[in-house]
C-alpha cells in the first residue's frame, strides 16, 4: 500500500508533483516530502502526523481528500 500526495495546477489532468510513499516506511518518509507539497498541506490544515496514523489503518483504499481552488488541486489517496 502507498500513500499518494499529488499537486495539480488548475485545470490540469497531470500532476505537477506526485509523491508516493510506501505505508510500511511512512514514519521515515514523511520527512522527505517536498517543501511545496508540505506547504500546500499545511495551508489546508492537513496534519502530517495524523495523516501517518490514518494511512497505517488496515483496509483503507482510495481518495482520502481532494482540495481544489482556482489555482491548484491537492489529492491525497491510498492505493
């Protein structure tokens, strides 16, 4: 299973940045997320520690949250 964080420019179907983190190493990998994506998540009030806890729950799959405004879209999912 992977936690996927994708950042899109407005109206684009392809992600500008996409981070895929295996849940098995999420404890270490969260510190490696690019600053721009961390800033976007913080701006939207997404807590990385809580995200880690959610991602480690068994049986979760699919989109957790999708936030879109006029300039960008942020999608967090588990595959």
